[in-house]
């Protein structure tokens, strides 16, 4: 984990810790980038509402299987980059068209 100036986190990485749900995240209003790659995350993305200024989210290699699971990300008004490489959802037939319905600028 990296810490920004003061007591505010701007970058957080939790790589391969085998967590299955993204729950219990404390309020992190200054968090800009979250990397939770290579875990076993299947849901709980609504928890990210505790990070209203999140701009980059890396979910590579998790077990996110469908678009409904990532729907809560539409509430993240500053999110400009989402990485879902090697997640089941990225293998869905209409993934490229549907992911932009979540209101993201870069995938």
C-alpha cells in the first residue's frame, strides 16, 4: 500500500489475497486508484461507494461473472478506467458494448 500526504490514502493495492467479496471497505474519500487483482472477488462492488473520488479500478483476474455485478460502479462519477481482464464478465458476448453502459470512459 502507498500513502499520500497527510492521513489520506490515494492508492491502495491488495494483490492476490484470496478475498471473495469487496466488503468492509472504510470510507476513503481521497482514494483515486484501487488495485485488487488476482483475488477471488465475485461481488460486493457497491462497497466502493465509500470511495467517491475513485478514478481507476483494477479488478484483473477476479471471478466477476456478469454485468449486473459491476452495475454499482455506475455510481462512481469520477471513474475513468476499469480493468476487467481475465474476469469471466470479459468473456461475455456483448461485453464490449455493455460495459460502456456502466458510464465508463476507458476499459
